[in-house]
C-alpha cells in the first residue's frame, strides 16, 4: 500500500516538474542574462579587472597610479560601458583561480590564449599579439647564437612561473635546466647575478634589459621565438559577456585605437620618465 | 666584591675591527660581485609624494603598503588575542570536552602549513563565509563618508573580501600560539595560590579572575610581545592572495622598476619600524604592569 502510494507521488512530482520546466524556458534565458557578468558590472557601476604588473603592459608609476597598455585598454572598456574601473593587482600564479572564484570580472593582463587555459576559462578574440623572446648572460652564454645552443642539460634558463614564457621554455628547451620565479624582477635579477644562462620573457622585456645592461646581457636570437594571441579572460558559460568583449575589441580595432595605443607603449619609451 | 666599570679591552677592540672588516668586505662584494646598478635616489618618492592637486604630501605605494600592513597587523593581533584568550581558558577548563575543543584547535592550526591555510581561507571558506558580492555592494551604496571611514580602518570595497580573509587567517594562525602562551602562563602560577583561593572559598572563576590571571599576565606579556612581532612579520604571507600589504606592493614596484634590492632593503626597514615599535610598547607595558602590581 505504502509502496503504491510512493509510486504515485513520484509520478505526480515528475509531472509537476516537467510542466514547470516547460514554463521556465523563457525565465531561464532571462535569468542567464541577468546573471551575466556584463549585467552585474552595469548594476554595480564598477568593472573589476584582474591584472599583474608587467612592463609595459601594466605598471605602477611615480604617483602610485597604474599605467600601461593594458590599463589603457581596460579604462577605455569601462568608459565605453559607462562604469568605473577598478584594478585588482594579483599574483600571476593565482590569477585564474581568483577569476574563477569571482574576485574580479575579467582578466585583462596580457594572458596568452592557449588550449590548456581555454579548457578552464573562456577567451575573447585577441586584442593583441605577444611574443616570447630570449636574453642571455654575456659571459655564461658566450658564443650562443641559436635557440638550440640553450637546449643542453648544462644550461640553466629562467622564466616567470605559470607564464607562457615558462611554457615556451618547457616546449622549446626541454633539455635545459629550468628555474621559475613568481615575479619578472626576480627572473631578471637571477640573470644579472649570473646564476642562469638566459631568461625567456614576453616582448619587449628582453630587449629593454639588453639595452639597460649592455655589458652583462645580450640578445642571442633577434626577435620573438614564439608568437601568441592575447585575449580578455572570463569565466566559462557566460556568452553575453564574451560577445560584448569580442564586439568591443572589433570596434576599437577598426577605429585604429588599439594599434595607436600599442605603438605608444611598445615602440616609444616616452612613458619611461613616468616610472622613476 | 665590587663591580668593575666596563673598560674597552684588547679583545673588544679586536672584535670591533673584525666586525668592521666583515662589513667592508660584504659592501665591496655587493658592489663588485653583484651586477647591479644602485638607484637609491628613486626610492624616497615611492614612500611619500607631493600631490600637485592638493599641494600636500601623500603616501605613495610603499607607504600605502606599510599602512595596510599596519591595519592588517592591528586587526589580526586584536582578533588573535581574543581567540587565544578564549581558547587558552578552554584549555584550562575542568570539562574534558572544552579542553579537547581547545586542544583540537591548537593542534590542527599549529600543525598545518600557514601558506595552505591562507589559500584555503581565501578560495574556499572565504566564498562561503563572506558573501562577498553582498558585502561589497552594500558598502558601495553607502555615503562617501562611510566609505572613506571603512577604507581608512579596514580596506577599500574591492579589497574587502581579501582583507577580511587575510585578517581571519592570520588571527586563527597566531591565535593558536597565543592559546598556548595563555595556558602556560596560567599553569605556571604555583599550585599554592589556587589552593589558598579555594581555602578562602573563591569559586573557580573568581580564582581565575582575581588570583591567577593578574599574576599570569606578567608572565604572559613577554612571549605575547614576541608573538605580536611574529604576526607583523607573518602578515607578509598574505601577499600570495594579493592583499596589497607592504611585501605585495614592494614586489609590484620591483616588477615595474626593477629596483630589486633598494626596494627589499626599504621594506625591511619599514617592517623593522613596526616590529621594533611593538617591542618598545611591550617593554613599557611590562614595566607599567609590574609597577601597578608592586
């Protein structure tokens, strides 16, 4: 008797649920729209941008303000959305977990698009391309002129932990010894101290360092050794936001604004005096 | 036996010369061995800068980080002291259950890696405990004065979740050590004191409040001062969850300017100001307490 009753109750419940599922199809869409990051940002009036310091993408100037290519991009994005921008400087190694747990809305931090990262997060279309280049120690790496020269077990190379440069080291120089650090400044210092033969980092850092320390450092290979697309990073399952960012990038690209900003930060050094 | 006035002997002079020689050696090693261009003149502007708009000196990145570390340390030590005292009293309780609660807290916290706890609090518990979006949006809707006050005392709205999880983590971590300091302090009071209090008909609580704790505080203060200093220095670990405290701001500055050693040395100096200040406060407290009890 009880069993029969339970069976009936189950059937009734399934029936009610199927009806409500049909009714809520439209509501679901509305709910998704409301919950999208773009809507949340508009409601809050603040766009929270996760980033990490990296010359000249994002850096602290003399007055303690953030400046750089990425800062320009994020500020213009917020301005076009009609909201204020708030930057959340975050350690590079923890930047994706911080995005996933909602510490900020989007990463605009020079993050290269890779299939591995894309399995965890969504990327916008690229707003920029970056390359990884190599700079080496004059004495330790004397006579090295090709990338293969560094791919030997007695050679030590360094890069920033979790960066695409670190991935490039693992891919291009599998035989070399690797030493990874949390910050670019530690990576540079390790090379200057002669503890490693070379460092790999996103352009234009290697060129700048070779210019700054011509007696200690040199560029064994001219130009970038890899090229990678750079995109905004958002949480998965939020297509309204992704579409908004994609369209925004297309608009500012068509305006020529992106190319103009990129030229200012990467091809001139007029901003150098703002730093120190 | 009369005390001799200390005089500078041959041995003292030798030690002094050896120390100076070592310092000079290190200086030259650093100058020649380290391939580094020193730019000390760039550092002061990161402490304080002149704001052209209001025409006054305002704190820049390093000083802002210093102030965040100060706020972080104050909140964490206050909270840790509360947790530590409460748990310390639990550890001294006559009920086995309460003693076990205290013991479980101390052993679980003290035996976990602090870095792991920081991450767990920030990424997991922080999400459940602190309804981040709610708290943040409530704060954003407040008047500018309220926002300014919260920012001055705690953190700006965007940093609130990270700051609060950092304070809680530090307090829970340091609270475990304070628990043991409180327990050891009270247990170090001679058994005769408790027996005398019992003989006078004082209850357990009265005995604790009027007999044991006042005497224990004198013994608790020195190790407590050490623990507070440790808290200030340990606060640097929360830089991994990007709380903009002194170490984090310093590392950001290094990434922008590559003034690696200048910045680290300045940071060390700033921590010293805080920790040495803390030492002095505790030295005074100990004196004051001793005089008040005498």
